[in-house]
C-alpha cells in the first residue's frame, strides 16, 4: 500500500494540473496611480468582480478600475514594473505560467536591457503562485 501511495504522489508531480487548484482562474484589475486588485475565482466573472472591488477599495473608481488580464488555470503570475527613459511607467502582468521558474525566466527575458534599451527600469515586483498567493522574488 505504501508503494502505491508513493507512486501516486510521484505521478502527481509528472501530470500537469494535478496538485493545482482545478478550475481556479486569476484576474488582474488596475486603475493607474489609484489602485489595483488581484483575485482568484472559479470563473472570470467571479475573479474580476473581486479584483474590481479591491481596486475600488484602494481608491479607484468603477470607471477607472479596468480589467487587465485573466488566466485559467491561474498558473504562476508575474507582475513587471516597467519605466521608459522618458519617465512613463506601467505594469505588465503575465499569468498562466507553468512554474515559478517559468515566471522568473519570463521576467528576465522581458526585462533584458540589451533587447529593450529604451527601459530605464524593468523588474519583477510581484510573483504569485497557482493559488494567487504571493511568493518571494529572489534577488538577482
């Protein structure tokens, strides 16, 4: 019996989706310079409603809190802060990634100053796991 349980646990690591919150999506909403929201939910309607409420609770109005991204399954997410040499700045959210390593690799690629010399700054500022929980970003 112990071998069967061990084999099933190992198999769960190999099959995509097993061990993740099935049917869980993640939504991102933003009102620049005012507020933002991030929520998981069973579907886009539920997740966006929650994220919009968070955005409005932080000071954004209903009109200013705009849907940014939704992924189902949620996967790993990374929020990049970008600023160009003229001083304009924004966030770019990427979700639905297969792993922490994929999210960090994507942030390194998208923030590569050799490929994007117009960036004065670009960095991962938030990393979320497949359940929408914040995780530490390693120092580069």
